C-alpha cells in the first residue's frame, strides 16, 4: 500500500517541527520547498518513492523533479546532500542553505542540477570555506552556477542589464549615473559605494576592491 501524499501541492513550508517525521509525502511539488528547523525524514521518504505517474502528469517522472526552489535552513544534523536529492532535482533553479553547521561539502553530483541558477550559503562556515572562488575544494562542483552568494557576499554573478533592470546602456557602452542608481540596488544592498560598469549587455559589479564577473 502506498503512503498518503499531497498529489496537487505546489508549495510546502515546514518550520520549527524537528520531531515531525510522519506526514503525507509530496512528490509533485513544482514550486518551492522550505525546510527550517525540521526533520529531513519526510523529504527523504519522498525522494525514495518509486518513479511513477503522478496525478498531475501523464509521463513517468521522479519525485520532486519539477521543484524550482529549495530552502534548507537550520538543519543541525545535516552533514551532506544525498546523491538521490541531486539526481532528482533536475528542474531546481534556486538553492538556499543556511545555518547548517555540520554541512561540510557539496558533492560532485551538483553537476546534475543543470537548471540551477542561484546558490546562496549562509551561516555554514565549514562549507563556505570549501566554496571559496577559484581555490576552494568544492569550487569546481559549483563553478557553473550563474549566481553564487556566501554569507551575504556576492562571489559570482552574471546577468543581462535589460533583464535585471529594464534599462539599456548608453550608446558608448557605459552606464550613466541614473542607470547606476537603478541597477546597483537590484544587485546587492550591501554598500552604497558599489560601482558598476558594462561591456555590451553584460554587467560587472565591484564591491570595494573586489571585482566580480
């Protein structure tokens, strides 16, 4: 007999329920899953469900293969991201990991997340050390992700000016002061002295003495 499940649920948030281990499973989530100070057992059980046709799909798919956004917050006993999670989350676009002190690395299987565009890591000192740009042990596993932020520091970004702010560079290929005023707050609120310059439609942002591409 199959376990009960939420067949049509798109978004699920489970917060401050560390002892919640039994609940209907959620293989058809296609928007957002937020786990905060919660057990990962419901997620693990969902991932272990056999590939089948969910109620909302006529094709055979893996559980959570349509999920777009995943938040993992304050899961103190989480030491790794299981390979099964990464293999299933083929549609994931945004991954947020916060306050998971025992999470020490990101596996090579991160390459399975071919749709991933944004990775934010905060409050995970061991993991952040391994994800340092260029020389971190885990940097090769995440270098293909377009936007990466660790502890509020943007270490990699690549975006189109028109898409990011609805504006177009001046004819000479530089950004005017009025454009900078619109663009910079949408990149990061960290420093009002941040500067931006453009080459064609690509935007590059500097924070202090650091230059990010």
